[in-house]
C-alpha cells in the first residue's frame, strides 16, 4: 500500500504537533507507512494544493471551520475525489491518544 498522508489542522499548529508525534509512534508500532503533519488552518489550502493528502483532521478548537474545510477538500483528492475530513475526537485529542486518532484517520481513508 502506498504511503498515506494525514494532515492535522489547528489554530496555530502547535497543540497538534504533540499529537502528530504520538500518532507517528502508534503508526510505527503498527507498521503503518504514513506521513503525518500539522499546520495552522491558515496554511491548509496551500498544502491541499501542493501535496497528495489522503485525510484531513481538524483539532476540536477549529471544528467551527469544518464548513470552510469541506470546500477546500472538495475534489482535491486522488482522481478528483473529495479528501476525507473529520474533527478529531475531543476525548482522544484531550488525552493526546495518538493510536485512537490514527485509527480515526485510517477509518476515514479506508471509507
């Protein structure tokens, strides 16, 4: 399976960077080849245009931006499909549960 790319977005990209580390540790443990990165919501469009992103996750603190993101990911994925988008489970985010958030992303990617 090709390497997957998961983008996490929050207001400044700081709080999610710790979660990225936890998700990378979980992926390594499970043998999942994945690129995970965090960026501020303001830079999301740039990444969506320039990279092949398989899944976009929003931090709970920017869940109000989901409508904006739905427009950004529409038709921006592989073969002109929409990129799967979700708000990170608030409990998993609060606990910095990388495994649970990685599973949420994997479930989105795999439909």
